C-alpha cells in the first residue's frame, strides 16, 4: 500500500492533533491535583501558624509566674498577700484560646 505525500501529511496532522488534545487533558487533570494539594498545604500551614500564635499568647500570660518559679521566689499570689483575680482571669483566657488548637485526647478536664 503506497501512501501519497498528502495522505502522510493528513495522518501526521491527525496524530499531532490527537496528541495535543491528550496532552491538554492530562495537563488539566494534573493541574487540578496540584491546586488541591497546594490548597491543602496552605490550610495546614495556616493551622500551624494559628497554633503558634495561640501558644505564644498562652506562654506570654505565664511569664511572670514562670520567672518567679524559676528564681525560687514565693508564688505570685503570696507576694501580694492575696490571690490576684486579674492574673487568674488572664491565665484562664489564655487557656481558653489555646485549648481550641489542642486535640481532644490532650485535653484534661
């Protein structure tokens, strides 16, 4: 079977078009997967950043107490002769903010 030059060009052009369509379809599917994974990674990164912010707030509210405990100074509430409600409230607020980022199994009630 002898093919003329015109038929060879038509066959080559057809395969070129089919290859381009398959390549476009594969690129589309792979780009969808890439966007999904990028979104998942961005969500995880945001969760980590929010956890770090909450833990920083949590640590910051206990700086005075930790400083005095490390220096073997009397506890914070005995230095003032009474329990300081403002300190307890600040600590409780920090605990509530931080608890939102902890898994259920790590919460102790």
